[in-house]
């Protein structure tokens, strides 16, 4: 069955356009509610959202869908995605929902679903929900006496703040530390500054004035320059930038220089390995993580296992093989001792814990390896069948052979755009540029 609604991270699209309409949201609520109605107990679903204007349209549509099939609904209001995953388990809910398009601009929105265990749904479950969305509504409807109720949970933010604080070492404090926090005018605009302040930090907030339109707008983890400038201006010790739903983080050191997800994973892996907390003697990352990370971990006697791009694939591999640290270069850091999905605030607290413990600045703690030159090019192609062209296959084989063991080449169709991404990295930057350029030229010849 062709997936019409679900992509790599739930259902996503332009607000008030197919498939991100009130009608589809209501049908999604009915379908997901029906799939997760198991047994005779009162079933419940929890719903969080970020700060987009369209959340006011999508949330009541989902509530209507869930209540119509007999599910009680607990509404949290603005709350990070990882908080929704955590509270799904804490409140013994049958299903969790986050209304967000993550790092996208305000005009997009999305619906992310979590099972009762707090993990994102499998492809098989999503396929069943798709089937029901496209089917007849009448058979899904509950009897009048089985309709669900809706209730707003007023202390959801406080619950998450306490949860996040408990992940920070009890013996440490952030007293005397100056922290810039950029909440991207998104879901964490209240909880992240509060958690940092309660742990003792002097907090400087930016991106905490959402108006429905400014989420991720020139701020947050996808536009970290604002954070970097503020760190330098205020002479802060660290900058932390989250994205719109706070499952992603980018750090700035005391000089205002960026620390990406690869360096963060290296830092956490090193610290947890030292404390005998790292499981499976390694971590999980995607094919996009820098080869420098892999070599650094190897120097510690640790492994790096790679998955397809997407935090859900990282989490699946972690669960299957017993890893407790994983993530993406873009800043999705998954620490399964604490959370079932990426959590930007908790990852930031782990970095702060190391800084507080060592007494060394962020630049010394987080500069653990020199990244290899990495080049990424996007080629617009209407179909991924371009990769089957003989000329393209020969260009890829030749480029791979030239890079040899000193580098690597990754070619993958985008899951969200009509483009093929060509990434190369290696010790010799000029060789990498040449290898990537030859593959791009071959693809452009087919796409023309």
C-alpha cells in the first residue's frame, strides 16, 4: 500500500491544505483512536502542541475524532514533543499525539503519534491507520453512551520541568553559570527557561514570545546565529537553541561557536563511558554523521552503528540492539535512559552536567574531534529511478573507488522533496569535491 499520509515523522503538510486539514485531522483521530481501542476500559489519549496558529484548528478536530470513537482526551497545550511522549506513559494513556511540524515554518503543521510505551508508531500500525482514514467513518463511531470526554491538564508543564530536572546530576548545580536559551518561539518557551533557572543558572531567554507566526523564524536550532550573537554579547558560558517542538538542540560554546549533534554525541558517549553508564559499548547515529565521530569513538574503544536518516530509525536500532545513546548530526539526541525520543532540553542538561563537573569551558569539553570535510549537494530529480541509470551507477562506483578507505559517499533520495542528496566526506577535501561533483553532474544529465 502506498503511504499517502504518513511520512518519516507522522503526517505533515501545509496548514489548511491536504493532508493537513481539519477533516483529515478528525479522520486521523478517529482512525488512530479505533486502532488503539483495546479492551473495555475507558481509553485515553493525550495531546500536546507547539505554538503555530493552525494548532487552534487541528487540535479541536483531533479531539472531535477521538471522542467520537470513545476516547477520553487530555489536552496539554504548548509542550515539547518529548514531554508528550513521557506523559503518555506517565498518565497510562493508550495513545499520545503531538501537533507540530518541528523545525518547519509556521505555515506547516503535522501530527506525530506515540503508542502507550511512548515510542513512535511502527510502519505497520501507521499503514492500518491510513487504511481507516481512507475508509468509511460510520463503523468507527461509538454508541452515544460511550462517547469520550475532553479535559485540559493544567500542570503538564510543571510535570515535565520536574522530570527534566531529575535527569541532571543531583550532586551538581548550575549556580554561577550564564546560559542563553533560544526556544524558537515554540513549544518549550516556558518549560526550558524555567528548568534551567530552577537548577540555579542565570538564564537569558530569547525566542520566548510566540505569536502563532514566528515559530522557528530566524531563531532556534535551524537559525542559531541569534543565539551565538547573544552568547558573545552577554559573555555567557553556553548557548542552547531548540527547535519548534524541542526535540532537537544545537549548542554554542562561550565564544559563540556552534557545537553540532555529532560533537554532543561524542561528549555524552565519553562521559557515560567513563561513568560505566554507556550500554553496548557504542552509540547509534545516521549515515550523515561525520566520519570524524566514528574515528573518535574508535579511539575510545567504542563503536558507531549507522541507520537511515530519521530519528525513528535511530530509536528502532537502539531498542533492538540495546543502545542508550543515539542521535543525528542535526541535533536529535536520544538518551533512552530518560526518554523515548529526541529531547533537546535533556541533551543540553547532559552537556551542562559535564561542564559543571569538569569546571572547564564548553569549548574544551565539546571540541573532541576535528570533523572531516563533508560536502552535501541536492539534485532535483522527479524520480529516484535516476539512480538506476547506467551512467549514474558508473559515476557512483568510480567516485566510491577514488575515495577508498579515506572517505565515503552517501547518495539517498529525500523523503520530503523531489531531490536526490549526494554527500561525500574524506581526508582530502579536493578529492571529496571532485567525487561529489562527478556524481552530481551524472544525475543532472539524467534529470535534464
